[in-house]
C-alpha cells in the first residue's frame, strides 16, 4: 500500500478499482457499484441493582445489511439463473430441500489501489439473491441500463 512521503502513513485508497467473485457464478464479475459492506452490533444496556447509577454497555446481536451490486444489463443471464434458484426454492416450500438446494454462495469483494495491489478484502458468507431489478426502460434516454442485485447474507468478514 502506498505511503505518504512526509508522514510515512498509509494513504487512503480510492473506491473505483475493485473485483467481485462468487462461488455460484463463474469467474470474475463486472460490477459498477458495490454497496452494503458494513456490519453492526447491537448495544445492550444492562444494570444490576447494586451497580453504580450508570448503565453498563454490552455487545448484543450482530447484523449485516444486504449487499447491493450494480452492473450494466447484458446478454449474460447468470444473475437471473441464480435468482431463479431462490424463486424455485420458495415455490417448492415444504419439500425439505432447503439445506441442499445450492442457492447460497460465498462472495469475495477485493479493493485495489491505483497500481493494482490488493489493499482490502471482504468475504460475504452464504449470500443469496433476494432481489434482482432493472432500471426503468426509457425511450428518450441513451444511458446504460443498470441491473441491481441485492444479496442477503449471513456474515461479512473484512480482511
């Protein structure tokens, strides 16, 4: 990671050079935006009768918001096929097949500096597409049409 010549500290990295890979989808995936790389732990206030008059703060449950990936619409139908696995699974509810359905996948997001060196990675565990949407079609616009894929997941590990 590049460092500042005067201070010797690591320089902040721009967020425009990144790569997304997924065990469910083949190869490196091209996305223009990744959002939702965060986790949060609930704060639980607790006080026993003989404690000082202030509340103690304890960690509670951790939550992970959905990850949102955006890319231009193309003829590649891999996102649709992955989403279809979830829709078909819900349609076959009651069959007991949810544990072996193969709809979950691990996703890796890697951030690179300008020189192409990896500076940060996020592992997203047991992700599955809970929403796939396409922007509105507009005959008066020449903008690139964007697909948005929302992934529910069971954990995010920043490395």
